[in-house]
């Protein structure tokens, strides 16, 4: 994967070098004077029909899904009772263990989503007035953190307390470590795409883009055990492939100007596609396999008084396996759908 990324960057670098070489070798003193005067007629390389408006450098300011899901999680967490009421779901009926319901957990835990991103940058070389080849790259990061603060830990542990335990669970954990319980997941997306751009419409401002994309997904799952305080991190790198179609427009900010370099505003209505290879299953299973570490009782079971105690009730492995879901779930989660995916600008030269 690293070799592929290096290969893409090398291609982009070589394109810039070749363009610089072409322009520099085309300059004579006369050409330089005419260049700064805006007259390219003395050299075919600098002439409008060859160089001008054949290359586009675009920046997409939209963060895509990196802003949607963390914001949705934060909103859902703050208004969970409203949403559950609208969906007619009783959170008390959802049991995570014998003594703990989903509502109990939500009253104790702190949940937060966050994101950052580097805008997607793409380079397009127009083969003629309407068809071009596009190459782009960007970076997105999404993080979710869940923890139970120290002051709320006793309430959580009392709910986990089993009647047959001869010792207070909260006192036991306090003696063992006395810290917070924590769960954090971080996802990094590095999308690289190669696209065919077709410009259509009467004024040649409608942009149709067909893409073949490669996304490198790096996700880290950090868990902190409630009993021992042991932290564990699992890191995975996956590559996903997708095909998509995007419909958008370019708005010429200065249509009456015949400048050497012209700025445009980009706007896209939608993008629709499908992941040929998705990372959803791997991410879900990684989270599912990491949750039991939060309540792993191996630290307690090694203590002398713990022999014969039933500690299985503390397991938080409540998520079903991915393969147990209907096939429709895999199909729906493999769709790539975005509304207004692009708001940015393009420099055409």
C-alpha cells in the first residue's frame, strides 16, 4: 500500500516537473515580454489552443462523512431519550448484562465524536475541451471516545455487583487501579482516486465525473480494562475499492476576462457509487472483539477469594457477529452516497 501511495505521488510530481520544463524551455526574451503582456501568439506552446484551460487544479472544501457521523453521534447521545421515544424503543428493555440496561449505561458514560480533515486536492488534464483525466488525494480522520468518569464508577460497579460476591466490587476495583474505564476508536481515511471527467452542457459548465477510487482505512481501537486498568490497542490497515459517479457544475467567476489563469467555483449535487471491497465488516468485528476487554475479569479471577465466583455476567460481548446480519445490511453499507459532496474552487490554466 505504501508503495502505491509513493507511486501516485511520484506521478503527480513528474507531471509538475514536465509542465514546468515545457513552459521554461518555451520562453525566449520575446516570449517572456509577450507572456507578461498577455500575448501568447508568438509561441505555440504558450498559445491558448495548446496550454490555456487544459489543466485544472481543484480543492474540495467539504469534509464528506468525516463531519456527518461524529456530529450525528454527539446529537444522538445528547437527545437519546427523544430519539428513542420517536422510534418507540424502551431503553430499559435493552439489557447489556443481567443488571445493566442501555439506559443505565447512557446515564453513566460520556460519549463524544470528533473529526479533522485535509481537503481533497485533485489535478485534471483535459485531453480536449470536454474530456479529462483526474487524479486526487485527501485525508480524513474520525474519532469516537467513551469513558465512565471516576465519580460515576461506583454506580456502574454496583449495578454489576453479583449477590454471591463476598466483597464490594467497587472497593475491589478501587484497590486494584481506581481509574476510569475507557474505549476509543480512531479511523483515518486516505482516499486516492482516478477519474474520467466529462464536461457537458451548452456553456460547458456541467461536470460529470466517473471515478475508480482506492481508500486506505487505518483504524485504532483503544480499550482500558475496568478491573486492572490495563490498556490495549489494536491497529488495522485495510484497502477499499469503489466506483462512483458525481454530477456537478463549475461557475466562472470572471466570464468576460481572457486571463491566463482563471478561477472557478465548484459545486456538486450528488455522488453515488458502490464499494467493490468495503472495510465495514473488518471495523465492526474489530470493535466487537475489543469490547470484552473492557470487562475482562482475569485480574479478579487470579485473586484468592475469587475462586468459585461467577464472573461471566460481567462480559460486555453483546454485539452479534457480522455474518449473522441479513445480506441486505452488507449491500446497504457498501453503497457510497453523498448529497452536495463538493463545494470548492478550481484554478484552470
